[in-house]
């Protein structure tokens, strides 16, 4: 587990680039959450956009989850199949709030310890900043594990077809 909300991996597949992208496209639904007419398909495992060589997807969930990773993938052709380069990141909005609250709590800790000479409140703010960031990292990596399992299952099912 890393100390930043980021994870990357490289997968090798015996399938061609076109086959990999086709299988990912079949299990990915492009959703407009602002349009009430959009219904989630029960066949879809992921939401997002799939292009010719890359994709930007996230796991389909039934309830909101702040720490759900955004999966950015790129597929390259090789002589015997393809290589998938995957990056798991926090969505930009979630990353903003984790960083924002950590900076605010660190600023309060600095104020209390430096200017106000109130070390108890300073240490409380510092502890809350560390707790905030630690919980964000913990929950992010837990969601990465879940998303990775779902994506690997999708890739492994492709190879069995």
C-alpha cells in the first residue's frame, strides 16, 4: 500500500488489442448521470468511455462511494497479443476534498502550535489531518482491490470465451 492515492499495473493478454477493447466495450456503459432516461444495464460491469486504444472507466456501484477509483487504461498491440497499462486514481473531486481538508487541518495545527501557543489543539488538528489522510488512503486502496478483482475477472472471462 502506497502513501498516495494512486496504483498502476501492467497486464499481458493473449488477445489482440481489438479483441481486448471489444470485450471491455461490451461490459462498459457510457452513462449520462444528469439524464434520468439513462438506465444502467445489468450486463454492464463498468461505467465510462472506451476509445480505440484507451479507456476511462469505473466500477458500477449501487450506492455512492467517494473513494471509488477511476481506471485509466491504454492497450498496445504486441506480436503475441496485447499489453494493458492501467492506472487507478481518485476522481478529481474526491482528491480535491482529501487534499483540501488535510491542508486546512495542517494550517490550523500550525496556527495553534505557532501563533496561539495552544499545543493541545495543535496536536488534535495534526492528528485529525493524519487520520483524514490515512483513512482516505486506506479506503482508496480497499476500493482499488475490489475494482482490480472485477477488471481481472473481466479479462480472465475474455480469455475463456
